[in-house]
C-alpha cells in the first residue's frame, strides 16, 4: 500500500491542472465554466464536518494556491483523524491541482467508499469539495479508547424511586396468599442505596434479595452490602454467572458509568396457555411476573425480567388448578463495556451468608453438614479486550480452605451473534463450564458442573452436587400474521442428598390466520427423562385452539388436546371482547364447557372474568374463576412506581433508575372534546436525540437513561401556548436521579381596548403588572393590544392611575371597547391632576347605577358653575367634580354635592386584578 501511495502522489504531482482548456475540447457556450476563478470552497472532511478554504476552481477541478491556506488545510485534516503524512500528501496534490477523480451522481456522501488512496469530487453548483480517503490513511484505524472525561460524582438531583408490585391469590375460603415485591433506589448526593425485598404471608417466604450502597468516582465503582445474586459491574461479571451463593461484601471495580445491563428486546421467554388463566413466573420461589393471559401462545420480553443468569418456572393456572408448568433458563447478562486494548477489574472481600451445605456420608446413612455462613473470602477478576470482537477474563475466589480459579471468553461472531463461555476449577476436584450463544432471536445456553469428588465448596457455590443443563429458544415470523416459537430444555441434576433429576422438555408453537378472520394456535410439548428412549414413560401433548370472531363483542373458541394415550380434552368457550368503552380499562367475560377424558370432573362448566386498568399512575388486573364443581379462585396484581424529587411526588407505571418530573401547572381549561396538549417534550442524551412526546396532563414523568448527560426541553410554541416557567433543564443522571422541570404553561389571550383618562384624552402608554402579563402593543392613538396568559392575574395602570376593564360576560368579544384609567379615590376625596398644562382639582363624588335619576341635581351643580365629569365601566357610572385649585365652594355648591352623593350606591372595591379565561366552546 505504501508503494502505491508514493506512486499515486508522484503521478498526481506531474499532472497539469486543466485550467486552460482548448477551444476544441470545450462545448460552445460552456467556456466560462472552465475559466479558473477564486472561490471560498467548502470542504467536507473525513469526519463529516465542513471547513472553508480559498481555492482556484473550474467546473471540475480545484487548486490550492496560498501556502498559508495549505498549512491550515493540513491542520484540519489531522484534527479530523488523518495521519500528518497523509494530510501533507493530499494537500501537496491539491497545490499542484486536482481534477475530479471520481464521477459522482446521487448521494455525494456515498460516492467513493473504497478509494485506493484518496479521491476528490468538486461540485461546482454547490461549491463543495468532497474528500474520500482509504482507511489506511487514518491516524489509527483501530477503535480508540473513550476520552478520559468523567462526570461529577455529586448528584444534584437526588431522589427516591420505588417500584412496588402487589400479588394476591385466593380460593375465596381460608387460603389467601399476599406478596409484595419492592425495588427501591434511594439517590444520595454521593452514591445511591439499592434495596430489593420480597414480603409474603406464606411461611419462610419473605426475604431480602439485595441491599447495598453504590458509589461511582471517575473510573472506579465501589459497592458494599448484601447480595443473593451477582451485580453486573463490568466486563468481568460474566465469570460469576451461574453462582448461587449469598454474601456480604465490599467491592472495588473499574467502571465507565455504563455498567448497566444492555437488555436486548429481541430476546423473549415464550409460554403456551391452554386456556385463559393467570401467568406466574417464579424465580427462587418468588413471583417476578403475575398477570392474566388469554389462551394460546404468548411471550415476555427479557427487558421485563431481572438481570442475571437463573432458572424460572412458568406456570399457567385456571382457578386453583395448574394447567401448565415448565422451567426455562434465563440468560440476561450482557455487560460488554470495554474498548480494544482496555482492562476491567473487580476486587471484592466479604463473607458468605447462609445456605448450609449437606452431604450424605458415603460410608453410612449419616449426614455431613458444613456451613459457609460468615466464611471470609477474597475475589479478584480481570478482563481484557484483546481484539475488536473478543474479550478474555480470568479470576479467583479464595477462602482459608478453598480456591476457585476461572477463565472465560466472550465476544461477537459473524451474523451479528455474540457468545460467552467460562470455565471454573474448584480445588481441581470440581469443574464448571458455562456457555451462551445468541443470534437474532435464537439463544442457546449450556452449563455443566462435574463434581465426582463431591467438593463441598463447589456444591455451595453452584447450588447442587452436579448439574448439566441445556436451553435452546427461538422465535420466528412469516409475514405479518404467522408467528412461531420453539424451545428445548434439558436438566440433569443431583442434589445434596444424591437425589437425581433428569428431564427433557421440548415445546413448540405456531399461530396462523385461518378462514372467517379466525386464527389457529398449535402447540406441541414433550417431557421425558430420555430424549430418544423410554418413550412410553414420557408425556406428550398436542393442543389445537381455533378462535373465531362472532360479532363485534363476542368470539368463540374451540380447543382440543391429545396426549400420549390419545384424546385427552376438548373445550368450548364463548368470550366477550372489552365490555368497557374506556381506553384505560379492559373487562372480559368467558363461559367455558370442557370435557376431560382422565379427570374426576369429566364435564366442567366455568365462568371467568378478567379486568384490568392501566393509567399513568398504576396498572392493575384481576382474574376471577368459578366452576360448577365448587372450585373458586381470585388473582390480582397491582403495579406502580413512586418517584420522589426535591419538590415533587409522582406515580407512574413506567420503570427506570432515573426520571424527569415535568410540572406545567393547571392554568388551562380545555373543552371536553379538545386535544389537551400542553407542549412537546424533547429529550437529548449525551448530545444525541433520545425521544420526544407530547405532554397531555398537568404533570408528566419520563424515565431517563442513567449515566447520561440529559437535556430536557419543553416546546410550547409548537402548540400555540406560552411558558413563563422553566423552558429546559440539563442534568447528569445517576441511579436515583429525579430531575425536575418546573414550567408554567398557559394559553395566550389577546384583547383590544381603548383607554381614556377622566378628561376624555387618549392614553398613549399603559403598563401591565402581574404574572399574566406578556406584551402590550399600541395599535393607534389610545388603542392597545394586550397579550396575557389565561388564568393568571394582571393589573393595568397609566401614570399612577388605575385602568379598568368591564366584566367578561361574553368572552367571544375580546374587543373591550373604550375604558378609562381613573385616579384611585374614595367618595368625596380629592386629587390634583394636570389638564392642558393646568393643575385641576378633581373630587370623586361616587359610583352610580343610573345617571338619569340624578340628572336634576347634576344640572343644578352645572348651573352653579361647577364642571361635572362622568366615566363608565360596564353598567356603572362614576361622577367627578372639577375646578380650579384653591377654589372655595359656596354653601349652595356643597349642598348640591351632598344631594348628588345621597344617590350614590354603596362603594364596593373595584376589581383591579383581572383574570381572563377562554370560555367553554371557544
């Protein structure tokens, strides 16, 4: 490659720029295009950014003329990622002149993807020069480590996030089970506290799954607390997949603040429900998922399941009867955080907790028990990413009497697949191997514990004397309507008492559309100790369900089941669709009649009712069952997440380790059928667009990714509203971060009014005070357009006088006509004002409903030489007496004033603070 580059450079250096084209080679009328001219050319560098350099150009060529510009050009190229030698080579070529070396059409960004050295294309019309280079010209064509730039440890938006799930089951007699699963993240100014607890009214079922303190500082993560499962800390964590010990520990590990699990949503846990019922997923005898499900195949995303590698039991029950139960291995533990050439490490010291290990004495029937409770241990793990695709890790766990050594590999393979494999040796007596491979929607896990020497430490770490387990799962879709899945699970396990369990479980399902807009679900399952022998001892099931829509609210369902002995059961069902016309509520009723070949209740009639409600605060569902054999049951689930910030408390059904709480205030009254949009919320994370959504309520709660610099902006102008509060907020998110955006969103109301003073002069300047005020503009002399926020108060004044508006009886009219700015006086109180550059004494007589009643008295005052002024506000009239300053009233004048004042209405405080609301229907 180096020889080629030198040859190309030499060749290009000897080419003369075709700035002088012969008349015979240039078409008539195009000569101007081939005459050189000087332009500031925009050059697109290899990093996608543009910079400008003066160059001599023709229609299809460029030449760099000024040596000073050449030096700047080289600097730009080096900063964009080219080696300095390559940058000098390119600039040298451009100084001699370069014609377009590729003929580009279409997308110029994709014009030359693999040049031998470099290509250029000058687009005369846009005045842009595109530069394409071979990757060998880059400074380093291998991925570089991320810049050592760390976010602050301090969490200025610390809050509390609590995710609670309540499960209950009852046979409606004396047996009721109530369980609460709760996950708490308590954000602190420095670090966070994490607690996962499970509380149940069943004996010995309540326990603490984990409780620990977590702190991040630059490239270091520190944790301290109790764990039943392993934390996903960094790229070393996969070595501990499969271990089942409980411990108290303090750990120190490398971190990039990106150690959270990368859960892939293309991974599913599939199940088949032979009839409508309740799905329960158990992990270590604890419910982690409970919900009502319909018949047929269904699935759970891995993102709905806890992190880790563990076994689950998927159980479908109808009434008090478990109609389907199977086990599966979950592998939800990808923690790849390294760049090529980087290390991760984990140092941990602690004590093992609980889980006494018992063995049978091989020479007698007596038991040998050994407890590892409070046994101290030290653990060290190191991972190194030695290539773009592969990572190697080693580690050891050491106690006073035992040592476990480990090695593992993980990485990426062709076709976007990934793998993990680890090997453990315990005292060279027991060996554990674990592997995982995933491509698209196919996942394969395998693990084997070989412990012929009955090493008791191996039994404690991995929860059994010996074990071999295989799990294969896959799903597929053909077009938009045909879906299917398949799974294979094999388990061979020997417990502490030498009890051996061996089982193969194979399941496959297919859902296809059928005639009359119906659908067919076919499920095949097989369970046996041996895969290819002892078939007569296995259990095989074939289930077929046909669902047919009968009306807009009813559907019929027929199901037939066959087992290894032949026909087993058929069921007919009549099921309603949603009976409640609300988006957040679902209510369904099913009537069933079934015949079972091998059941004491050969014929069974039952009624099931399913109901759910899902709003932005909580999600609840219930399943009730009653049958004519006397069996009854009820199951219910309630899920909600509580998020507490410095000044906010919110409930949501969304899950996350960090949130933004948006408060828009309740300032807007929406019509019944009006779209209630308060603004468009835009979230950017690490300077990249993340998500956007409309805010349709007074408040909103949105989950944020942890360990990200998040900017949250509320755009209200796009929905013609106004925000006088916070427009945006930027914060770095740690676990337990609750960012608060306190906005004040309101509708803008504009009205027009002409204002005069009590002398009838136009008022040219009006001031608005109060939270509602936005803008005042003068249309013409005395006439003003005033913009205020709906629902907020405002006051209008002019030169110390109060400006009044009439009551808004008909708010369709936002032209309030002529109104007055008046001195704020009590009856019979005087003030000196200026009129036509003369000081005038003004006395306020009072407020009147009907001036016609006092017309004689007013006329008498006028006859006495007094000047009367009146203003009007709505139906009210205000009377003022004016005269020269220092003027002494006669006794008759005083009597006339008193005669008028007797007719004044009782003075009530005039409204000075106004609030405008858009009327309903406008």
